C-alpha cells in the first residue's frame, strides 16, 4: 500500500531533500532528479550510488530464501511470534495517535497485526519478501535502515524485532543513529534481540533442547529451517553492557527493560511445536511437489505443516484457541522471569526532548 500519509513522511535517501514529486508510477527527487519507482504495494527507496560493506543475506539471497521461508501468507499472532507481539504492544503502549515504524520488518507480520492500533503504520525492509496482506494493507518501503527515506522527527513509535543480532557493530551504530533521527523528541523505540549471555535458568532451557535433540536423532523432525533463519546471526552486542552502550552512542535513553528467559518457550519450540509440525506435515499432498532441490526434506515438511495448520488457524477453531493457550503459557517466561538478566531482551528507549 502507498498512501498519502506515507508520502508525507518521505525524504530522498540519496540526497536528503524533502522536495519530492509524487507521480503515478514513481517518486522523483526535485534536487538530485533520482526516480524511485512504485512497485506492487511498496516504493523502492534504496539509496542510489551507495556501496555498503555489509549487506544482509536476505538481500543477497532473496530469491532462494523467498521459497525456503514461506513468507507470503500470515498466520495469527500465536506462539513465540505472539509473545513478541503482545510484549511489544504492551511495552510501547501503541495508540491511535501514533505514527509508527517497523524498522527491518521482514514480511511485515508485526506491522500488519498492529496497524489497527495506530494512526499510520509503516514497514521498511531492504528485502522485498513482503506478505501479500502486508502489500495490500500497510505502507511499505524498500530501503536500507542505515539511510532511512524518512524526514527528521516524524515517528512517535518504532520497533525492531529480531534484527540487531544480524549486524556488525558499525551497522548497528548506523541503524540506531538513523532510528534516532526519524523519531520525534519524546518518541520511543523498542528493540527485541539477544546477546551471548546465559541466564541462571539456562539448565532448564538446555533440558528442553536436549529432549529435542533426541527426537532429531530419531528422525522425527529437524531444525534445518531454523538454522537457515539464524545462519547469519553475529551477536556483535555480546553483553547487556554492550547493548546499553550502543543505545547511548545513538543518544537514546533506556526507559523499560524486560528479559526473556525462555524456560517454557524452549519446551514449546524444541519439543511440543516440532512434534505438532511433524504430525501435520507427515504426508505429502497428492499433487506433484514444486519443491526446489535446494530445500531439505525437513524444511519441506515444516512448510507443508505450517500451511495446513494456517488454514485451521484462520478459521479460529479449536486449534487456534489451543495455540493461544500455549502462547499464554510461553508468556509466563516474561511475567515470571522478566527481571532476571538473560541473553534475550526487550528494551524501550526514548529520544530526549530538547
């Protein structure tokens, strides 16, 4: 979607000018004359003439990953994604007056789930693996977060889920500096990410992972798709002190912190959910599969299971309510252990007022 509200926020990512002409098929900068084409549901606002040392694999390997990550359809906000979403909404206190940015939004699921809570929701990502409903329902830009195509001081709220662990330090600094620039004074930004630290509850988490490994050894399921998703994790912010220092460099002040000790979550993700996926994906459809040879059998089975379960979830029957109960069970990790320092965290920071 490309709305007038989005167009009012933009500036040229190449020269920084806000003098833009909105044309039927493009946005054109009056100062540097660069044309940014409108695609099907988003605007290509990648900066021109910029070569970055670091480029995400989601950009360089987009064609392959678009098949393996099964991104086009969205399920309801359940399980770990549901915990992330509910915690984000609660900590940011999203409301109808907010202009909000999902910075590095992936397929746009969190932006879609929360668009009804805010005045304007914008999703931005350098890759274009946007879900179909995101293309239809929210404002989307294709842009690099080190050079955001938005004017200064335009967003009331912003969030970033599972993003910072992908970046080296210099990219994190550039990302946070740009995020600070586009926030209004007093505006808030939530980041959910993880460091390399272990919590005192790690033995309980490790127990669930050990149980999961036994099922992997028995050939019941595997974690190939999860390994693919996490294969470029750098975790350059290795400790909590590193996290605080990065936000301080960007001029952003921490106001809320919750840690995610995944005791219940680990059991669900490594055992319960994987057993369910193995059952739901146990047989192939009768029609011939169009699976790429690059996709492992385990990944193919998991995608097949998720597609089958997604249909039931959309109807909000018994399976939906069961998974909501499981989501609340997982959320106990936040409510019971949120003050106990661990690797995974939610942090809300604020841009100081003058």
